[in-house]
């Protein structure tokens, strides 16, 4: 089974977390943390800054690694490095997503998270 390695930004603003809804592909309409694949020669943090600029047209400050999720989808294994981040500059523009929301801890279960993100949500609830 092939492995896809990605990075994801858990963008915090006070006690809110930013979530995005996929606008394309096999997992269209599922909710996730924004991010994407690491390109050759990039550190995970560099990849995350680039991906968020491409997807949301904002600059972020990448803080600590929160968790690395290992998840088996039917066609591939996902390794997802999830970093706590914050907005640094710009106004969010949804270039690739169909919707986005700032969610408080008690609202995290109000969206349909993609399977790989579900365990991460439970862990986030404990620390928010």
C-alpha cells in the first residue's frame, strides 16, 4: 500500500479552531484541517506555510507539532503531521475549499470530519 505524507495546520485563534470543507476529489464535502503534501527538499513546516498560502492566501506562524496521525484509507496509508499554528498576515480566501468555519471546542462535533481527523478531534477536545 502506498503511503502519502502530508502536513496539516490546526490554526487557533484564542479558543477557536479553523476547519475547512473539501471542495473536490474523493473526499469532497468532508471536513479537515488545511494543508497538503510535502514537496522534495521541504521541511514539514515549510510545506505547511506554502500549502496554507496556496489554499487560504494567508501567512501562518507554525508552532509545535501537535500529533502525527497514521491512518489506513482503502487505497493508501496516510501519515499526517499536524501542527498548532496561528494566522500571521492576510485575510482568509477559500481557494480550494467550499466552506470553512471557526469552531469552539463544543462545536467540533458539528461537522463531518474525514476519518483520519476524527482521532485528532478527540485529542484536541482534551487540550482546548
